[in-house]
């Protein structure tokens, strides 16, 4: 088996790029900067993990990078397209075909069955032979038996894997995930992370926000965010060592960053 | 709306009473033929009665048979020229709506009642041309007055006042035989009892027309009663819808705050506390809305009152409204919090642990494999998602559907009732009239008149004429079991009643001189059954009749009879119809025929379409009914709109995260909005279909029961399919509009806020 070793970032093409990205929220007349001047390159095929304390602006950054939210200043480009210059319709088109999303929880449409949730995304992405591909992807994620169940009839882990299936149906260039294991028990969380590993090995680009160490260890690259800025950028490949040590390796690095 | 309904009845009746009292309207007004009665003696008799407070000096009157003209128009009703004496101030005072108030009109001036002015768009300075005995007299309208007895617009001929002594100048001597006597009674005296005594004094019957205050009130109440019944009905519907809305609002509020309730419980709130919080919240809301409703009710009742009573210049006094509407206050004030509390009980039963961890339990609904979402490729994703949302419908959507259904049914009802009333040309027999096409009113003066028999023969010679007949309007008194008499109105008919198109609810038309048919209100009131024999006083003679038919009709509220000419001639051998009616072979050529006939007959008779006679009165009923029904339909439309607005915005609020997910999946804001719009449109379609079904099952029965008191048991309700299409259009419009407004928010919210909202 070929072990894809991802070393220097300079070997990989960029998929998401942002420069001097800023976002602030106005609450009760007071302006609070949440993302303050982030410069970042996310690479194709990379499994990027964004960590940071609660309220440090991780989710905000993810939404900005995917165009679900608009920045106050700075630029973001996705696959070479300047998101801020795209019309709303073009952005929607880009999301349909180029991005997949997985959120913390409860994000399947409750009025649709599992397979319909997947097909909905497929329809939006103009997939052909949707009936077959949607079933195939569910089978791949071990959900075939639950295809016609409604989200309410599924366990949290099953729902989350269903959401991943939905996110993957259009073969997105980037899979965005905001704390995908946050609402799951450890076994179900582990299964989701295993799935991400599998996808990553297949070459799927992943951008995952998490505050769990054991989840972050699965990535190729870990970004550390603090007070609205990227404070640290860690790549496992730059620290060759035993895989079992990944957790302590990362823990030590994070502690250095002030985690 | 409930307020309006409750208050409406009281408020509409009150001003009429007040008006009659304020203007000191005569309790009894009757006309007397000076040739038949000793006027002096009659007046003396009345003056001697203990109940009589005042007796107006007798007024000379003249009732020209033809309708007056103004410019090139003909008025909708005939008038009763009445001399106003200068001392005529104690009884039948007038309220001047326009024009100079003087003691009596000047020569060649005329005062007309407001209803006549309004119905015919007459104003001060217009001229009225009245044909009297072959000459045309010109009057100038110098005042428009509220004449308590005649301003309802339902009495005909309409009393109009002219200068004292003027009638004699343009009427040939010997023609001016009729006088009008007005009697005012002391408070509490019974006009009916007195009237009976008067008839007994005359020896059993009185031949002349009489108008008692109860008849006047009935003429006002007829329209008011129907309208308030209608408003009441829809007020109750509105209340049901309000309960729906509260229920769904509270239910959704509980769902939205489920986690908070869990937390409240965790920090020591008792179920009672939480229920109390809801109760308080909605009690405040109830107080505010009930107050608002009370105020709005006043405004709408006021609008309704002035609409209905514009002819008498009545307006609503706040105290009258207060008295009438007060009973509804506690009902509404209590209902809202009680409904809220019932629904909110769910909040108090929340399991704190699960609520905090998982929020509200998902609404379990069965899976809907149909339609397969893949069909969205063809029909559009928003439509399919909307259908899916509807198929897993929540109570709220059902309420919207119910509201739309009711609205749809009422709109159809309004359109078709209005239309059916206007279509009366085809339905005259249903309204208790004959089915003729053309009507002739004879000029009875010897100078121009043609004898009845000759005229009828002359008419029968026309090949267009299929059947002809004659009608005479004749008041009579029914002798009741206890030997008292009851005044009724009726038609003496010459000709074959079956051929002339008269209809009956039961039995058949009278054929022989001993047979009679009567209106069902009369039959019900005195327990008269088919086959029974009744006694009538007609022109001073007592006649026996066998009842062979029972019919419906709004004339005189259904207290009406029909008998044959030969039957009435048993009392007065030379009795002659004053009108002739014709049924044509081909109705479509009617216009030409009428013109030719008028040419041929000249002054001898006035020729017109049969419906002309009732047109203006029924147009008034239709107008009133139409405006009230459309007001109700509009309010219901507003309610349905609000309900959809409410549930759409709550739906968006509750499922923000879902909308955010749609956005993340790459749906444009327009598509997401499209789901809400499609859903509203689908609901409108369902509402239109259900509304049409509801209308078709209930409308006829509803209309019949509402018209029952007015003398109609089988209302000729016809459905105008073309105009009915307005209903789905209106429903779709209101549904789309009310979904469109709140769904604007979808386009404004960034996905982040949608997905992370919690
Ligand atoms: N719509 C908003 N209006 C005002 N402030 C906001 C808004 N959204 C987020 N914030 C604030 O921005 C900050 C960053 O939020 P964000 O969700 O990005 O944090 P996070 O790093 O994802 O935290 P967590 O790990 O808890 O998810 C928080 O302090 C939050 O209160
Ligand atoms: Mg976050």
C-alpha cells in the first residue's frame, strides 16, 4: 500500500487562499473584531485541522473561507475564484459543485429521508444517475440499511455519517467540517474520524474545525487560532516520529502555543 | 368581528327606535277614501281614544301610478305626493339632510326622503316630473329629509312632501279623495290593539292602507337581521381562527424555548410557575388585543351602521355600542389566556434532562416516500421540497389550510350571493313574484285609460304574447281563531297562475274562486295547513277561502296571499287589476316589444320589464349584502394572510438551521424562498378546493336559513363559475404575499447565523 506522505506544502496546489481577512461583529453598538487579518493558504489534498480556544473565531473563519459568511475586509479565493467578486448565484453554484459541509449536529433535513437528503445535494449538483450513486455512497459509509429512514429515526453517529455522505455526493474539492464529532459519543466520533482518514487517504481535501486533541491528531496539518489570528501552523510531516506519538507531539506543540 | 356582530344588531336597531321617537313618528298612519268613509267621524273616533296623544290634521295625498322621472331617468319607485301643512310639526317631524329647513315646501317644490335621493342619485335643485292625470307636473327638489317611516327604502310608494293645497291645483276636482291621517300614541300604548278596535268600530274591516310602527321597524329589520346574522356567523369563525393562531403560536413558542424551559426547571421552577408565566403573558396580550378589538369593533360597527343607516342619517353612539358589545369582552378576555395555558401545559411537563441536552423532541411523522425527490429534476426543487414539507404538515399548516378554506368558501359565498341577487330577472318566481317578462301599469284615469278587459284582449292579439294576466295589489285582514284580525298583503290575480309562472313550496296555485295560496311565514304564524279554510276581510267583505298552496316570497315578509280575480270579485264585483303581466314566447326580443307596445298604448299604460318593479329594492338588498359579505371576506382574507404570515415567519425562525443547511448545500436564497412560496401556493390551492367543496355543500342551506325570516326558504343561489375563479386567484395572491414578506429575511441572513443559531 502506498503511504501518501505529505511533506512540504510547496508541493501541493493551493485550493483556498485568504489575505488580510477581517470580520467583526457589532453588538450593542460595540464593534468586536473576531477574525483580525488572517493570511492563509489551504492546500489541495491536505487534511487541515483548525484548533483554538472557545470563541477564538474558528467557526467564523470556516464560514468566511467557504463563502457562507461575508468578510468585512480582505480577500478569499476558492479554487482560483475570488469569492467576494462572485454573485450570490455563482457562489451557490460553487458550493454545490466544489464544497461539502458537515456541521456539529442535527443538520439533516428532518422532512426528508436519509437517501433523500443525499439526493437533494446531488440534484443541486446536477448529478446524473443519482439513484445509483446515492445508494452506492450510503453503502460505502455503511448506511445502506437506513437509506429510507428519517433523521429522527437514526442515531447521532448515523446522522453524522449521513451528513458526510450528503457532503460527498458531488465529489467536492473541499470538505468543510465544523466540529463534526462535537455532539457525538466517543465511539461514534471515532467512526466519523476513521471515515475522514479514509477520505483523506483517497485524496479528499478536508478542512476541519475541532477543539479535541484526538481528532486533531488525525490531520496532516494543524492550525492554531487565538484572538482572531492564526498563531501557529504545525505539519506532522515536518516532525517525523512514531504515529503513536502524534498525540503527545501535538499536545506539546499546542502547549507551546499557549493552548 | 364578534364585537361588530354583537354590537351590530343592537346598534342598528337602536338608532331606528331612537329616530322614530325623536322625530315623533306616527304610530299609525293610514289613508282614508273620503268617498267611502265619513272623515269627520273617523277623526273624531280617533281623537276620543284614550291612547291617542295627538292627531295630525289630515293630509291630502295623491299616488300617481307611474314612476316619476328626473331628466331622462326614471326613478326606481313610485312616490306618494303628500301635502305638508305648516302646523304639521308635532307628528312626523323631519330631519333635514340637505336643503333649507322651512315649515312646509313652497309651491312646485318637493321634499324627498333620503333613501329615494340616495337610490336615484338625486340632489337639491333636480327636477322631478310626475305624471298626474295625463299632465306632467314639474317639481324642484328643495330638501332631502329623513322621513322616519319612509327612509328605510323598503316601503313603496315613497312619501314625498309638497306644498299645502297644491295637489288640488293640478288634479281634477273629484280625483283628490284620499287623505292621510297620522296618529301619535302615548308611550306604551299598543298600536295593533287600537287598530283592531278601529276595525271593529268600522264593522270588521278597513279598506285603505295602514302603516303601523311595527311595519316600519320590520322594514328596517329585514335587512339588518340578515346582515347581523351573517356577521355573527363569521365573527364566530374569526374566533375559531384566532384560537388556531394562538394555539399554534404558543405551541411553537414552547418548542422554540424548549431548552430554556428545561433550564428553568433545573434551576427550580415548578410547572405551576411556568404555566403562570404563560398565563400572565397571554393575559396581558389578551387585555391589549381585546381592548383593540373593542375599539376596532366600534369603528367597524360605526362604518357598518352609517352604511346601513345612511338613509336615516343615523350614527352610532358609543354607549349603544358599549351596551351591545360588552358581553363579548369577558369571553375574549378569558378565552385567549385559557387557550394559551392549555397549550402551554406541555412546557410544564418538560423533562428537564432531555430538554437541556436535546431540545424539543423532533416531531415524529411517518416517512413520505412519495414523491421521490428525484422528480425534482423535472418540476423544480422548491416545489418538491414544499410538497414534502406539506406532507409532513404540522398543526400550523393545517390551521393555515383551514383559514384559507373558510376564506375561500366565504369569498365564493359573497360573489355568488351577490350575483344571484342581481340575477333576479331570471329568478322572480323564487322571490315570490310571477314569472312574466313584461309588466304594464294602467293609467286609471278615464281620459287615457283603456278598460282592463279590452286592454288584455288587445295584448293577446300580439303574436309575441304567450300568456297574459292581471294583478291587483290588495290589502286584506286575516280573521284569526280568536276572531281578531291580522293585516296582510296580497295579490289578486287574473289568469292562469301556473302559466304565469307562480311557484309554490307545497300544494298548487289557486284556480277556482274559493282557493287561495299563502306565504309560509303566514302559514307558520297562524298554524294554517294545506286544505284548511281561512276567512279574509277584503274591501269590507268577509270571504272564505280554502288554502291550496304555500309559497315563499319577500313581499311583506311573506305575510302574503294570492287569490284569483273571481275569488276577490265575490267581495267587489267590479274589481279590476291595475297591472297586466305578459309572458312572451321569446324573451330575448323583449326590448323591442316593450318599445313598440309603449308606442301603441301611449298614455294608457306604462310598459316595462317585470323585474323593474323590484330592481331598485333588491339592488339595495344585494348592495348591502354584497358590501357586508365582501367586508367579511376581506377580513377573513386578512386573517388567513396573517395566519400564513405568522406561520411562515415562525417556520423560518424554527428551522433556521435547516435553511442554513440548504444554503450550504448550494441552494440560492431565491430557491429557499421558493420553498416557502410554493408551500403557500400549494396551501392556497388546497384551500381553494376545500373552500369550493365547503361552499357547495353548505352555501344553499346557509342562505336558506338566513333568508328564512325574510320569507325565503329556498334561495335561488346560482354559482357563477366565471366570477368564482376570482376566489382561487385571491387566495393565491394573499398566500403568496403573506409568505413573501417574512421570507425576505431568508435572503438577508448569512448562512452562518442560520446554521449556528441556537
Ligand atoms: N453573529 C454574531 N454576532 C456577534 N458576535 C458573534 C456572532 N457570531 C459569533 N460571534 C462571536 O464571535 C466569537 C467567535 O465565534 P466563533 O463561533 O467563531 O468561535 P469558535 O472559535 O468557533 O468557538 P467554539 O469553539 O465555542 O465553537 C465569539 O465570541 C462569538 O460570541
Ligand atoms: Mg465554533
